[in-house]
C-alpha cells in the first residue's frame, strides 16, 4: 500500500513532469491549467497527486477556468484533498486573473467597435451569476465619459429606469450611449424584453438628441451586438 501512495507523489516524478520545476525550466506557458493549479495547492492526497486532483477539479468546471472561478470556497472544499487553505489559494489566484483583465480593460478610453465595448465590460459582467444592466456614456468623439451599473437583478432579468439614464446622460454631457447586459446562461440571443428596452431607451434618447449606438449582450467568452447584427 505504501508503494502505491509513493507512486502518486510528485517528488518521484522526473523534473520535466514536476510543475514547479517545469515552470522554472520552460516558462509559465509550458504548463497546463491543471499543472498551474497543482502548484497552487502544493499537494494532493494519498490516492492521487496534486496534478490529478487538479484535473478532477477542472473536469467538474468543464475544463474552463472561468467556470472554475465561479466555484465557492465551500464547493472547492468538497474535493478530497482540498481544505480551506487550498480552496482559498485557488479562489485568490483566479480573482487576481479577473482583476488583471479588468486593469487591461480600464485602458480602453475610446470606443471604435463593438469589440471595444466587450473588452471594456466583460471583466465586470462576464463571470456574474446574476444579470446586470450597464450604460456607457460617450462624448462626440466616442470617448468614454463614464460607465455605470444601472440595475442588478436575478438571472431572469433586470429593471431599467429610462429617466435615470437620460438624467445621467445630460449630467455627463454625453451624446452617445451604449447599452450592455450579461446573460449568465451563456445564451447569445436577444429576448423580446431586450429588444423592447433597447427601443424604449433609443426613443427617449432621440428626444434629447442623444444616440443609442449599440446594445451588447455579454457572456464569459463572447457577445452579441445589436448594431453589428442590424437589429438596433
């Protein structure tokens, strides 16, 4: 039985197969997701190595780091070999990655296409388990004046205050608006309610000589643009 336990231990592997040594020798990009997580947790259990344990955790998250980032500390601790300290290490590392994406998005100051909007808002909306509705206010050069969360709701939808949007647009001196909300389900399809609120905001904005330039539906990895699809 002792021999079996040792065979799972990383210390008995060749240096090329040890995650830490592999990272030092070959660089970060040479490691798989499971190997990177194995470095975070340090060790597995008597039955499996840290790498095998990491593979099992990733499998539950469909081998998707974004999905893994949604798991709570309690959910991570359900895996044998993962205590609170290891669960916290995984959660902290994934949060650092999310914030890193957010810092890159903060550099976007001018909107030139729908992808710019996605890059700006995906770090804020992409991983949420609930739906949020955001507005990006632009000047006449399409530079971002301000962006804000207008509403936060359940997974089925949000409430949007049209009067508040127009009030904020006037206060910011905005001449263009971009609407955006996320679909936690991952569906990239505009619902009837999505189309209705778009038209409602567009009609209200036109009275004040403000243009609604686009409405994006955002998921973890992709987006749907009303303007690009010709349904604005």
